[in-house]
C-alpha cells in the first residue's frame, strides 16, 4: 500500500459528468453547487440575493439600456410591461398585448432608445422613451404619398395557380370585388393587403372562400381578364408576423414567419420601416430565402462580424460587407440547430456567439476560424451535459464572466468562463424556491424567483450573504475519484486533508469542521487566509465516491484555493 500526496490547485473545469470520472487530466469536480470558480482556479461561495421587487405573478426579464447612465429592467408579465430602474424602483407600468405564455417566443432588438418586439402571432410593437415616459405602440411600415406601405409582398406556395377576377362593387369607385378560381380566402385576410396590377389593395370584407371586397386609394380600371400575377403582404393575421429580429449594417432584419419560416427580410439602409426592394439599388431593401434540402425554421438572427442566422437545422452567415441586394454572400457553416419552440437569446461572449442547441443539451460557441472564413460551433458544456435540463432563459454578465441558464426545474446552470486563463467551469445554483428568468443590466444580474410567498425580482449582490435577507443556502464542492500514479485505487486510507483558504470564516471538510482562529469572527475581520487541515482515520472501499467534500450552510464567506490529500492506497 504505497503512500501518496496529491494536490489539486485548480478547479478550472467545474462540475463534470460521471462519464469523465476515469480521466486524470481534468481539473474538475464531481459536484459544484452554489459555488463559483475564480479566474485563478480556486472556488468560492456564491454571492447572496438581494430582494428588490414583489411581483403579482411570474415575469420574463429583458434589459433595456437608454444610455451609459440610464438603464432599465423590463418585466414582461400578463398583458403588461413593468419598467424598473436598475435599483428596483418602478418607473412605469405599460399595457401590452401579450399574455405571459406568449413571452416565451417574444424576441427583441434595440437601437438607441427604441426597442422593437416581434412574435409570430402578434403585430410587431415598438417601445420608445421620450424625455419623460415610455410608449408602446404598433410598428408601422413607412407610407408613401398614395398611402401605400413600404412593406414586403410575396407569393405564397398555396397561392400558386390562383387567379383573381376583378369586378366593380356598389360601395364606390375605389372598391372592387376579387373573385378567385378556387377556394383561397379566410376571414384572417381582412385588414391585409394585396399587390394586384401594380397597386396595393386593402382587404375590406370577407364574403366567401372565393370572394372578398377590397379598396384602394383612388379609382382603377378593370383588367381585360383574370389576374394571375399578384402577391400578398408578407405579414398579417393569416400569414403571421416576423419570428426574429436584429439590426445589421444599419438595416432592420426580420427572420422567418409562421408561413415563410426560412425568409429573411432586410430594410433599406437607415430607413428601418421601409422594406421596398425598389430596383435593387445598393441601399434598398433585400429579401432572400434559405435554400437547403431540409426545411429551415429561422429561430433567431444575430448581428456580429457577419449576419448570423440560426435555424432549427443549422447555422448560416451572410458575410457581405457592405451588404447590398446584388452582393449577398450566404452560406450554411454548421449543422447544430437552435431551439425553435421558445426564444433563448444568444449571448456575446469574448467575441463569439453562444447559443443553446436544438437538443437543449449543448451550449455552442459560434466563432470564426483563424482565417476568418468559416464558423465552428464548439460545445462549451461537453463535460457537463448532465446539468442541462430544459433551459428556459439565458443571460451573460460580462463583468463577472458568468453565463446563467435557468432550467425548467428552477435551478440555474452557471458557467464561469475566462478563456485566457483556461477557465470553463460549470456549476449549479439553487435557492429556497425556483429561478424563473434572468437578465443582466449594467453589470448586475437580476432574476425572477418563485418563493413560498410569491414571485420576486432579486439581484446577486456582494453585500448579500444569504438570499432575500431570509433564506440561507448550502454550498458543496466534491472531488473527482482519486487517480494515483495512473492507477484506480480499490482501497484508500486518508490520513489528512489540507486546504489553502482565502478570507474564510467557516469550512467543513468531509462533515468535519475546520478549526479557524477565533479572532476572524470579529465583524471587521475579512476572515482567515492560510493553510488548514483535518486529520482522518479509516479506510474507504468505495473509491469512485468523492474522497473529499467541502460544504457548509453557515452565512460566512468561503474561498478555497487548493486541496491536498495525504494517505495510502491499494490498487
């Protein structure tokens, strides 16, 4: 039974899945709960939560930044948007068209003091702030002098072979009856628009599946026969509205709709409400469809070094610079796929786009190769897929280098990422309740938490040692199984476990309290920094279990920089 001394001075991988327990090249842990991995590789008890707001119900959080010094937190709840300052003060309560269940598909893009929301079943809405108040209003396409709108029109697949016979209508010279050669119209066509004979017609009345009443601004001449060359407005009650949105190269970009899931519509340059393709001049609007062997549902569009288009089947990019109607260099780079059933906003981390895969098990980092020509989609949670359990929200805090992913079960998976120092550490956050949503505003991480008494907006704070001034939480870090000299021990006898700690006031190792100097419990003391140890006797036969566990539930700071084991083993 040879002696061994083994020190672990980095926990850079965080918690890893059991299938990696046999590897001895991983500086990880078998469990990391309510602790963070520091840039230097040590582990520390997470910050507590400070309660800010009592909510009447569950809400989804969205950041809204007006300027460097003016930041807000939007809480989208049932038929309302609650606007909070980043200190928790309510700034405004705004009526909204969406129920809370609709918010899971709500996407948004902000430019200066204006945010545009899109949802496949609702007309886009614009939230803007004038000097005194916020206003939520319908998004309108730019109008021309003849009251036509600069909105996109297209021929849908089910309109192929449909011919329109135009006849007069007794309501007036600018009204007409459109009759089709087969069933086509539905009541949802009403208030929509058609492009027929080069003019925009408003649909006034639904009469039957083959007949509608329409009107336009001014008189018209009857065509000599049925019209087969016509198109519909791309968006509306029947066809649905844009699913995703972004701003790219001073164009407003809509991605996908209910009836045209693979379409990409881009506004004119600098005129974000004008989608008129015109004659194809460089600054005019652009429309394209993703072409592939599989049906591509656009899940979201991201403005980065290129325009990234994330679909249910893969990741595309438009690399044209500048982007013009005549030069659209588009290509599918990877085939991972994104979540289509809800919006999980991609995050920018260290220059890359991080998104959740369609399987909901991968956290992918989309980044260009060294030549800047092709994208790779690296899996950031390859060692910790067991932590991914139906993600429902995601946010990244650039100041703390943390990616927060809220799970349906109420836990949060947290990635502490610092690539330059080799840190990519996953762990799990738990609280007395359930996390429901997360957002980052001005370097602060906000969460919606469901507790026994209701729903609350809370924020992680260096000044909070427990959660919401009421709930203590436990923390745990457990080692991987011991590998000694390349062997898997069958019997292990530990004599001592030592720890190098920093500013620590309470620590348990393997259910034994570590003795610390009494003077550190003075309120002004930062805690003990130095080496501590516990002496152990006994033999372990279950050598796949963690040989050491750091844990505690007392409201004191804990930071561990390294762990050293002293003992003997038998192979």
